[in-house]
């Protein structure tokens, strides 16, 4: 179908609240990536799935961050006990194969503001 | 550590003028190289990519980039800029099927 879809588009959370960000990749795309983009910076890698397997989570900044893709399609990024430094745009991207073989298709992101 | 440097934070060019955006990377081997463009409130869109072969690659919207191994550079060029090219541009590298590393971006302003 259409491109990568992310929801919600905007999320405001009070410090200490839990949030869940959803990503619907392009149908048939094997790989799914989460990136965090702070204001004025480039995207920073968080985690990577190939189908349902989480192959790399080295970029997750703390154990408050958790991502899953249980059926190899939709993915959820969960942030527990949000802190102000978590405020950023969270980008999801998918690709037919791995990034080194086929390029990333990005969603429009979820802008998270922690107050 | 792997790194991507985009030395120019902000560039302003006149419409119709040529454009070159710089990108340098620091890696042990030749990575896969990409340029993405991001308009305000949007995700990133791929402009072009280099995997191997011809070091001059053509992309969408009239953009091209040249890979220079000796300089570890992958500069983006366009012969004649249009007002609609105003956006933020990101260079990225990847070594394998996993993560990409992005530069901090260059914001392009186009003067009428």
C-alpha cells in the first residue's frame, strides 16, 4: 500500500508517564528500523528488526526503551517513565532487505514532547 | 568510532545557481553511502545511493553525488537549484544490513 505509517503524529506526555509509538511498515518489507531525531540533529539509530527478530538494539539509550515486532509487521516502540531528554522525533523506516542492500523508506515520525 | 561529518550547517544559494553539499565519513572500509532529503514535518526521502562501481551516481530531482575514496567524501551536487529544493539534507553511511549512521544535516535555503 502506501508508505510507512506512524502514529500518533504528536504525543505530549508528562514526565514519568509511559508512551507507545506505533509503526506500520510497507507491506512485504523485511527490515524495520527505529531512529531518534533530536532538534537540529540527524537521526540516531535505536534498534533494528529483521522480520520478528530484533537483531540490533545497541542504540536504545536505556532500559526504559523497549521495541517489539511480534508478527514481523507492525512494530511498537515503548518508553517507560518518560524523561524530558526523551523529547524528540521518533522515526520508523522499513526496507525490503537490510539497509546495506536496499534503501530505507521513512515514515513522517512521531514528535514526542515530555513536559 | 564511525562518524559522518557534514561541515556546512546552513547554505544559502540563489535559484538557478549550482549547489554542492559536503559529506565526509570516517570508517575503515568503504561503506554504502546515501543522501536523504527531509522537508519540514516529513520523514526522510532517499535522493541517491552508492554501493559500488561508477563513482558518480545520479539520483532523483536532478541530484548527483561523487564518491572519492581518497578523500572519504561523498559530496552532493545539483547544477541548477529550484526553490522547491529548500530542505534539510542528510548524508548517511551503512556497512551492512544493519544500521545507518547519519550526519547532522545541512539546511538549504534558496533565494529567489
